């Protein structure tokens, strides 16, 4: 069994929780660059994870505030999977990962950090991306800032210089 080590996420886990929904607030902000929203579709969007497991960790979420996939209409589910595919293509182009973890954590028991608003994780992976730093030093090295990753993926998703 392969494990994804992410001890740096303790900052997120231990931080005081604010009322409201992270995803709904992200969309309402109106500043996609500041919120790292990469692409807005008709019913769903792609954003960078603020607390990534690896560089390029994407989140695909519906606009509709719902706790589970079965609460979403078919057109939203379809668009979410199409956005996952667009994210995969952009990540392959920009970051050349050797694999991906893709999934949704539904409910607290499944590890959902944000239970009330369903979302799909797209996590690029590279052979050996779990190194001594994360397994022994309890530290993850993320070699690129969220802003740099955002700009590179934004260009790939939209097909032009940003």
C-alpha cells in the first residue's frame, strides 16, 4: 500500500474554522487569481488546493452547495468529470506527472475536510515523490508557489498567455 504523507496539512486541520463554506466563499470573492480559481464552467469550477498534497493538486467542485455526488444533477456530474479531464490534460502538459490520484472524500469518516460541499481531488504524482523529508522529517517540499503553479496551469487551461 502506498501512502500520501501530508503532515503540513496540520496547519489547515488545526486552524480555527470560520463559518460559511470555503468553496462558496471562494466563488463569491470575485477575485479568481487571489482564490486560485483556474476555470469556471457552467455548473462547476477548477481551483488549486490551498493546502496541496503535491504541486498542482486541483479541486473540481460544483457551484451547487451539496454534501455528496448523488445530490447533484446529471449535467453537473458530467461537467465535473469533463473538468477533471481538462485538469488532467493541463497537468500533463505543464508538470509531466507520472500518475494521478483522483477521488472524492464523502463524509468525515472518509476523510472529508469540507463535508458540506462535495469536491473531487486531482493529485499529480511522481515516482519517488514521498521522500525522506516527508517520511522522516515530517516536512513536505513543495518546490513551486501556488501563484506560480496557478499561472502555468491557467495558461494551459485557457490556451494563451496570461
